[in-house]
C-alpha cells in the first residue's frame, strides 16, 4: 500500500497555497509535478558536477559522462529494453516520433506504402505522419474507435495489408483514458509485416512498461509526464532497426571523422541520433524520476490510480447534467466530461476559484474532438499524489456550478 500523504510531501509545490487555497492539481496528463528527488538531482548536477559529456579527458567531464551513460542504463531497466544502445535521448515524445518519421519513414517506405494511426491520436502522432505522406506519396489510414472510446479491432485488422509499413498508435488516449490493447495490435501489425511505434506519453508513468514483452519496435516517452523535467525524453528502438537508420540531425557529438567534403565515420547507435550538446541535467532528472517510480513500484501506482479513477467516475456520476466522453474497457487515470449548458472553459475557470487545476479544451486532439461534435471537454487526470479528498473537493466545486453559484459569480463579473 502506498502512503499518499507521505508521497505528497515529496512534492514541494503541492504543499503551497495558490490564491490563498491549497493546490488541488488534476492536470497530470499535461504535465506532472516534480518530487524533491528530481529537483535535488538537477540542482546537485549544476552545483557539483557541471561539465559537457563526451568531449574532454579531465576528471569532471569523465564523471559527468559516466553519470550521463549510467542514466541510459536506468531507463533501459525502467522499460526493460534489451540494451542501453536501444535508449536514445530526445526532447520528448514529439521529437521521438519526428525522428522515426524522418529516418525510418523516409528510408524504409516506398511510394504507395501505408501508415496506420487511430482516431485517438494526439497531434504529435498525427502531424509528422501527414507530412511524411504528403511529401513522399504514402497513404495515411485512420483506424476508428467506437462510442465507448475503444479501438475497433475488426476495422483495424481490415486496414492492414501488404502495403502497411508502420502502425503508430497511442498507449493511452489523452482524451478518454482508453488503454489500447497493444499486444494484440502489435501482433496483428507484425503479421502484416508492419513495424509498430507506440506513443507512450500517457503510459510510462502509470503502469509497468516492458518493451520486450510488448515486442513493439519503437516506444516514446516524455520525462515531464513521469515526474521528470520538461524538454527531455526517450526513444526506445530495437537495436537492429536503429542500426539501419541515418542520423536525424547533424553536428557535433555524432561524428568520429569528417572532412570538408563528407562525414567519413559516424558514432554508433544511440549517439548517432544525439547531435549537439545534450540536456545533461534533464537526463539526470529523468533518471531520478524513473528511480522514484521504480521505488514506489509501477504495479502499486497502477492499482492506486485505477481505484481513484473508479471512485472519481462514481462521484462525478452523481452530478446532474454531466456527460462523459469515453467508457472504455480499460481506462487509465484520465476522465473527460462536459456539464450541460456550460462551456468547458467556464467550468475550468470556476474550478480555479477553488484551487482545482483541470484541463479544458481540445487536448491537442482536434480531429477526435471534432468527431465527437463538441467544442472540447473538461479533463481530469490523476497522478500518484492525488487521493479521494482531491476528488471530493473537485466534485464539491462542480456541484456549486449546478446550484447556481457559478451563474451568479459570472453575472457579477460581467457587470
């Protein structure tokens, strides 16, 4: 059992007041707060061991390089990759997906080949593939979801054929919280000869990810979604696939020999994809967040958040006029809803007066929101530090909307 009160104490921002109210942070799908372990690791790096990596022979740089590469081994352990060579540091999921689109997509696909995504995708897993298809004569296919927000597996299977080369799929929808059946999707895609990229932005912090068990070809992670720093992430790729790819960017840090005419020799994977000075502090913070989650136990995190999500669904269902979007077979810690006749932005502004932070809008998933025929949703998303009292306070604030308090306040503001 996790002691949520003790865990919450590890997050300095959660022990502060905003607008003279305790902070109730329910926007973890957008970004998570940072524990002392992450904050202190970054401060310690800049205070005690700041140097560039892979550049020098002096002791400080050697120490930093050792820590930098050690973090790669920690992330390997975190997702159970077969080798640290399969861990590429990126800026985050968006950067990782673009890397694969611009390398694997351009070298392994030919005109007429096809890419499949789902209707649940974030813009980061739509736009790079649209651009790739438009520029190279590939075809983008969209796998539909049903009214519950679950992927229609039969429709997905019908899209697969000999021309399918990439299936790019989210692990967890950032709108409905749908947990997609990755093992089935990956098995079916591989049977058709396609490679599978998983957008793990909403997956890695909420349940144990084992890339070898999943057998995915690529898995993408953003540090700030898993209690780590912003601007750092990881691309996992099977080693045999990464070694077939050319560099995504060019510059310092990826070459062993170069003349004015050409690059004579590149570094090996994964460094060939890490041009320029890396975000060393970000990598160190990312490692600290991975260790933090492993110490808690991802299975414990999953059980806590599952129970909390079920409780929140039950409590919210008691509010008249509420409409949920998504009732999937397996739901992660994300709930989207609307309240009858009230714009989601107004709900968000009202909750803010009670210290409750939620997301309102289209959640970088405009095509899916358009399919639902709505302007956006109110989205709750839980983290390891949330508990039932957070849900109760949020529901109390929502109830005041229905009691007319919101209408009165808004009328006064407009006078």
